[in-house]
C-alpha cells in the first residue's frame, strides 16, 4: 500500500529521520513503512503526523473574515490547499536478509509504502513459536515474543492502577501454562497481593495446573531458617545480639537433630530464656522474638514446601490478599523467594518465573533495611538469576518508588498507561530506547494497549493485548457489581431468617 512521497525539509531527509507528504489517509502514527534507497530497503516507523492548510495559517485573518458571518471553507477552495506530513524515524536498511545501520538518506521524491508484514516480523524479532501477547498496533501481525528473550533477563510491567497490568500478566501466565514439555516449561510463582490471580483456579482450562496457597495458612519452618536468614529477619539486632542468637539457634538445631525432632519459634524462645547469656542481651532478644511470634507465621515445617511451589508447567499463587500486616508479607516473600533461588541454584527445582505484584512494596528504592526485609533477595535474583534459570517479573504502578537496582536488571519493559509525570520521567531515564515521541504516548495509551521495549524485541512496538482466556477474580470486579452482590446477599440472608422463623 503506497502512503506518500519523501519531501525535503530543513532537517532532512537524513540517515536517522525523514518526512513524507501523505497521499493515503490510512497512514497512522506507529505505522512501519519502507522506501527504496541506493543502499536497499529503508525501514522506518511513523513517529508523528502533522496536518496543514495555507488558508488557515493566520488566525487574525480568519477571525476577521468570519466575523461577518461568512465561512472561509464555503467561499474558497480550502481543501485543495490542505496537506499532511508524516515524520519517520529510520530503523535501518534491509539488505540481503539483514537489517543494517542506515548510512545514506532517503531520496526526496521517493515513494513510501506500508512495510511488508513478513519482513516486519523478522525485523522486529518476533518468534513464530513464542508467546502470543496480542497484535501489533496498526498492523495485522501477531506479537509473539521469545520465552528466552523475555524471561532470561527479567521483565517489568509498569502502569497506573486500572490500566491492565494484572490482565496482561494473566495473558503471560496463560501462555506459559499452555506450553508443551517439548517446548520447555517453567514453573510460575505469583506473589498475589490483591487476590487477582485466584481466578485461574476456577478456569476450566487452567484449574488442574493451578494451586492457590492462602496467606493465612502459609508457614515458615524454623528448622529450615539458617542463622543468616534469621539475622535478615531481625535487622534491628546488634552484631553481638546476632552472634548470641546464632549460637543458640545452632545449639537447638543440633539438639533436635540428634533426637530426630523438629522445632519451632516457641522452642527457640525457651532456649534463649534458659541460656546463660547476659540479661542485658537476653531481655531485648526475647522481646524481638515475641514480636516475630506475634506474626504467627512460624511453624515446625514449611507450608508449602519449595517443591510444591515450583513445578514445571504449573502456577502457584501465593495469595496475600487476606494479610494486612506489611512486615508479615515481606517476611513471607523474602523467605520463599530465597528458598526458590537457593533450590534453583542447586537444580532441585525447575527454572521458574517469580511474578511480584505491587513490587514497589517489596523492593522500595528509598527504604531502610529494617522496613524492607524482602528488598535484598529481590535485587539478588534480578542481578544473578539469569545464570541459573531464575527469572523475576516486577509489576508496579509506581516505578519511581521501585528499586533502581532491580528495575535496571529488567531488560524488557512492558509499559501501559502512566500519567504521573514523575513516573514517566523515571521510565524515560531507565529506558534508553525510548524517544520523546514514545514517552509522550505513554500517557495517552488506552486500557489494553502497551509499549513493549527492550530485550524481547529488536525495536519498541505498540501492542494491543489479546483477550484473556482465564476467569477474572471476583476481587477485581467493578464497584457497582460488588455493591449489587452485597445487597442481593443481604436480602437473601434476611429472607432465609424469616423463612426459618
């Protein structure tokens, strides 16, 4: 499809940009285009479109003329003087099966046409056997991204509340669960803060592959907690206090091991109480351990075990929606993330993807170690995970608050609508491939549209996310639906009481 003709401007054509006058009004911002040059087929993306008309250039003249009740368009051939110009960012020159750097500009007068679909798939780096995220905006091309390119170096989903982060994450999970053993299946573990992924359990296609672990029933087996991990759980302790509790923990472990018994936090508290350490050390230790005990998450064994959490081709949802205590949530995430990573390094579990909803609450940039217990392990997996097949997916509505270390290791960003100027600036600083035009587009994206940029694709692309197959959790329903259900339930209870009487 021919779209227009390359024109001369004050800035170009150059090796990086060119403009063309539009002859086909079907051209849209985001379209990929091509034009023949001496080097080969020049490929570019439309970054902006402007519309002009000589008759309407001077505002004072138009206002004066139409003040008399006359219409300029009725009395003059204004449509004959209208023209549209599209600006294009050059991606490269396609020659002999490769996309090369452009070293010679497009020629003024050269024709511009829509980019060939088959050619475009290869240029953008789509994988025919990859994960289907949706359709390329303005083109009828499926966006299929390589599993390795997306997960190997981690990814982040960034968007404001209600823009479709969880919807997109659900689409990604569906693609992972539908993979066959011969394609290579990973374990999917989701830290679900709002219960948005529990709908997978009630979806016929995925229920047999999904296990939901309720936050209230999750337990940390103290016998599996090393002195190092216990020290991280209690960052407020001094070095001397940590040494004392380490020796008590090791002694208790040896004692119970000789009897082939398990132990819990009550046993540790009793052991500290009966130890010979100084009272000045013992009292604050017992107070600190009591604060841990109040969380009611420690037991004699892990529930679930790391082997239950990570299974090939299965989804494990850690549902923290019924837990309000932020410290409790962070302790659970810190412990099980560390267990998963350690087990993966020893090849005891399959490669996994750990998806963390509201990740800025678990790896906040400006927070003390005492207030952010899970930050260090999130950053550690982000830095080292790719060497061992441990991938992390960060989902956040406040990227400006998210750990810079963790975010910088996420080499693919999937950005949906963001309107906060501080978040947009932060995203722009973290993504070198984002130009000014794309940055401006982030705030105008509609629900279900995303900008995919980074390792997973060769060039930034706008994607219309496909429809999900799994059921949406009732916790994500709209407020009018929830209000109606509440009243219906109340009326039913009232009717049942009256019938009983």
